[in-house]
C-alpha cells in the first residue's frame, strides 16, 4: 500500500524506515523489469535497482514534485541503467525503444492469410487459429512456456508487456516511466502480445503452427 | 470470414490492441465489430489475445530478495544519520 505522494516524500525525508521499506518492495518488480531493458542479465539489473535507490536517497531533498515520485524514481533508474550499460560498453538499441513504429512487424505470419487479390476473401484467414483447450491454459507448464516467450522478446517489448500485463500498470504509467509516446507504447504492447499469443498457439494447438 | 469489404482479417489482427485499449475511432470501431460478428477466425484470434493477457497476468512479479532489502534498509539508516 503506497501513501499519497506528498505524504510519502515527507515520510522518506523524515527518515521513516517502514515507508521506505514499503515503497522499495512495491516498486521492485517494475524497477527490475525496466532495468532489464538496458542490462544483459537479471543480476546486473538487481544491482542497477540498488544503485538507483542510493541515488534517489542522495537526491531526495532536491525532488520538487513536478512529476510523481514514482516517475522520478523510474527516470533515475533509466539514467542509472544507461550509464552502467555505457560503462560496460554494451550497445543498446535505444532507437528501437523510441520509435518502434518505424520498423514494421506483422502480428500474424502473412502466410496464414489469403492473398490480397483472392477473388472471394482477400486478406482473409487461410489458416485461422483454432480454439485453445481451456483446461491446459491454466496449467503450470503453459505458464512456463509463456515465461520463456516473454524472456525471448526484444527488451523494450518485454518491459512493456511485463509492466502492463504482469504488474498491472496503466498505459500512462508505462509511458511516463519509459518516456514513450502513446503510439509507441501501444505498438510495443501489440507486438509483444502477438508474439506471446503465437507461442501459446504453437504450444497448445501445434497442428496449426 | 464473410465481410471482407470493409476490413480484412489481416487488417483486423493489427487493430486488436487499439480495440482493447479503447483507442479505435468510431468508424474503425464499427468496422471492427461488424467484422467480428461474422468472422469465427478473428473472433478466435481476439479470444486468444485475451487468453494471452490472462495467462501473462497470472505470472508472479519479481520479489525483492532478503539480502537486497537488508542492504537497502541499511543504506537508508546511514542516509538518515548523514
């Protein structure tokens, strides 16, 4: 349970350890997912989150409340992660995060549709998806398949689907934390869900793949 | 797969996220829903996207490790004293 922003900031400045522990716990999963965009492994991402909180404490007296505390903390995280990535001279495709719409990517393999000049159903399904077995949908094996599919996504897609659909963030929260436009946030979410759906279909109705 | 005039199946699957986010304009929304009403393939596709969101939503968030929490609380105490 997170306090309203002004109370939270006041509590942290006053040295309220319980308030700090609560916010560190509440935001941890999201921070880690964003850090993973810029870092090669979960272990490095964990370090970046730790470093972020140290920087947050160091800068807390200068926080002016022009954004929410959460947005501010995530901005510091992104800067920390980028600095770390530069230090380790890993090249990160920032451009892919900021303008994914420039690189087209189909939600469904174009071969599964009839040709544009088909006499009856141009662009209609040639190989439509078949009903998924509901009982297997909730099996733990299926969740493992989904987890692997998310792990295999490009970093920016992985962050957006994780924040939206696992952490339950709103699109505005994701846009603010990652500094994305409305359209790009949606494009990344769209592609991520489409790829994970494909993995789900491949696993549950393999005869269709 | 009957109404292919306004919106093809291949076009519809690209609008699914905008549909679910409530971001489709009035005309696109109408075309989308009319297509769905007649198309089993696209209805199933949308259902699978919804199933995907449900299964992804059942995954567990990452927990803070005890060691990390202890280190951060120590840092907080040090900061408080400084």
